[in-house]
C-alpha cells in the first residue's frame, strides 16, 4: 500500500489576516478532498510580499499551519511569524 502524500502549499498572505489565512487553507483542503486526493497532511505557509526589497518576489513568513486530514482546526492552531517585519513597510538590503 502506498503511503499517503504530504503537501506543501505557499499562499500570498500579504493582505490576509490570521482568520483569512485559515479560511484560505480550509478552501484548498476542501478542493483536494473534492478531487479525491489521498494525503496525510498539508503544510501551509502564508508569506507577505509587502516589503520594499531589490527583488519583488522576496517575501517573509507571516503565518503557518499544518492541517491533518479529518482533524478539526481552530484559529489558535495558526502560528504567526515575523510580526516585527509586518509593521515595517520599507526594508533595505
């Protein structure tokens, strides 16, 4: 028997609140379930891309959560990262 896969998904969470990030992760999980994917868990990272850097695609980790199939999740399960970066609009390298 094949081992269920684990997914990694990165979301653009630049303008998302913690609650919006959690809602987006649940939507992605629902699509995978509807499509019949077999998986053990999904690790979601929500990145912010609102800092002024030399490379526009450079971001920072804002939120993360690991969702396990058929497990109930709540807002307290979302980890917040780099809060100090979220308050800065400009950043120089």
